[in-house]
């Protein structure tokens, strides 16, 4: 849509930087923000409580925000059902409720909407006063066949150890309760599991609180062990996630963008770990890397890795598509919204990352009034159109056109604009999708204009997406509330984990090499 209103995940504009494996500068800020959030939660959360009246007021206001501003809140649950859940939560409130328990209550309630762009988080003012005193479970994990395994080498728990319990909580209970704190589009399960994998220590803290020491029962090679694992600061916990053994095998896993060549297979690998960047910077980065790597003769295959890409600026899709398809991107959609006004300005903190000033609010309302008009039913709709026509950026792409076979790698973390791109590319004859179901929905979603509100008493932040979008080109497999399915579904196995192998990437190289003995799993689980 209009570039003035950035169309996707503006809250997810931070990632990790400068761990021992040189994570890029733009990715480091998420560590800081996450640590501040978690530390604040420990210092101002567990020691703080809300009265029943305060909690009830916040829940009522939360419902009002969803009911009035959300572009399509009742796609998967009726208004009556959701209101009943909110009322039941209010009626069951104790006289006093801890900040931690109230936060979990609202977060779990929010998941019932099944909207990946509707999120509840900790207030930014609390972040400013945060410290790094909290302790977190230190190791990243992999979830394989509904079991939790240590995905870290050189720690107290060996790589590949299966977690039986942590602090007396069985692993199956952990998975159930931690995934309940995540958000996803529709009925997509892959995003929940990848989210918990990515931030296991964070979600454990959010649900169960900080711990200086974790009592872990694990199993390795048939032997059960009980181990005392020391907690670590939140920034180190998040950095450890980028120290997974497979991530240390190649720089492509830890950079903003990365291009490398596999000469023996006449293949370029273009890794795009985010679309959170200005189009000009992103284009120049891709142009420089791609042009240099593609100068070798005889490149016949392009691997486009979107597995860690959670979306960003949809304008980037224009030149990427033209680079691969050779034509302008045409992806028509129908859009709607439920209000042309931004209400509750006293609690509004921002719109698409910009501070919610009178000017920003006015610009947002002008945008809505320009693009949406009431129909006979009183709904605010826009005619079906190709919004990408408005995103033309004027870049010279004559040197970037790729001729050959394209392999797009997807995962449950492939979300929002990245999931859109997988869906769009998957309809081209020369594109093969490999991996797992995307975390972003195939048929449509509510996003584009994101409002950020603060609840009056708890100061919890609520992100509310305003514009609902339904895509016209949905591919061959179109199931309500599901993501984009790959042509070859590949699951990581325990053997892959302990051998430090990237199953999806290796399978793709096998396809390129035409190895007939490679058979992909057809499971759609985690």
C-alpha cells in the first residue's frame, strides 16, 4: 500500500548483533530490547500486582481495542465467543493478581484471535528502567517430533540431550504452556514451535519466572541425568540462540543478507533473514553481493533462503520478484477495515513504529479515508487491486535478472511479507518450495497499519492491525487458516541435530544434484 504507511511488521525491527559469531549490527538491538523487557518484568513485574478493579479495567479496554480497531478480529472466533472469554477472565480475577500472571492471562487470551500480527508485550517505559539482573535458561533448543532437545555445544547439557523436565515441569507440559504464549495466523502450528525454539529462555521466564538455577532431568543415549544448570543474563541467553552448531557452519545464517556460491553445483545461495530495511539500502546490498557472486559462468540454480525471515517492508518484494521472474509483480488483493478513525488516542503510543502524535494519527486517518469507502453493509472496503503498483521504486534491474531454477526454503518463522513472497514465487514454473509450512497465512491476514496501545493500569502494550487483506492468487493448496505449503516438506531429525546438519538445505542440494534417494517427509507438524 502507500509507502508512507509501512505495510508490515514494524515492531519486529530489531535482531541480534555482535556475538562471538559476529551477528550484524542491525540485529543486536533485539537482544537489548528483549533483555530490558525481561529484566523489567522481573524487577517491576513479579513484585508488582494489580487490584481486581485495575485488571478488570485493562481487560475491558483490551476488548474495546480489538472490537473497535482491529481490521478483522473475528475471522476464527465469533464476537460473542471472544466476549464470553473476556468476561469469564474478568469474573475469575482474584482480589489481587501479580503482573506476571496478568500478563500471561492477556497474552493467552490474545492467542484466541489467531492473528499473528495482534500481539501483547511489555511497555517501553518499563524497558527504560530495566536491568540485567534476571536469570534465564541458557541454552537454545530444537523441537523434534514433539520432544525438546538441547541445540548447543559445549554447555553443561550436551548437544542432543532430550529434556525430560525443568524445575519439575515435564517437557510436554512445557511445550503446551509455552506455545500458548505465542501468536500465529489461523491454525498454523509451525510458527508456534519455531517461536519457542527461537526464544525458549524468554518464554520459560515469561511463564514461570526467573531462576538462578534450573534443575534439569535429561536423557542422552538411554541414560537419564539430573543436572543443575546455572541461569545466565538475558542478553547472553539470546546471543546463545545464534551459537547453535549449525549456525556456526556458514555466515549465511547470521547475516542480514548473504550471498554465496556453490561452484560445483553451479548454484547461488541468497539468504534473506529479514525484510526490515529501507528499500534503497536493501537493493544496494543485494545488488553488490549478487552481482559479485553471479559473475562466475554457468550459474543455473538459485537457492533463496527465507526460513528466518519474519517479514518487513513489502516494497522489497517488487525488485526481488522482478529479479527472479523478469516481470513486474502482480498480486491483487481485496482489503477492508472496520473503522476510518483512530480512537483512544490518550492510550495510543505509536502507529507503524512512529510515535502516535496528532500528525501521525491525522496521516493514518487520511490514508484510510483515501483508500476505503463504506459499502451497502456499512463495511469499509477497497476495490480489488494490485497494491504493488504503488511500490515501484525505479531501481535498475537489468543486471540482476536470473535465468534458471529457483529453490525457496521456508519454515514456520517465514512470516508476513516473507510468507507472501513464498506464496507468490511458488506459483512460478521455475520455483520449488522446500521446508515446512510458513508461519504466515496463505489466503490473507490482517496487518499493514499497526496501532500500538498501552493498557491503562498494567501498561501492557497491545499491537492492533487495522487493515484486513485477502489475496486473490493463493496457489494450488488453499486451506483456511493455513500457511504456504512446500512442494517438498522436510523435517529436521535427531540425527541431523547431533551431526550438526541443516536438513532442509542439504535436501535442496540433493535436489539440485538430482540424487534420487532423497525422499522428503510429508508431515505437516513441527
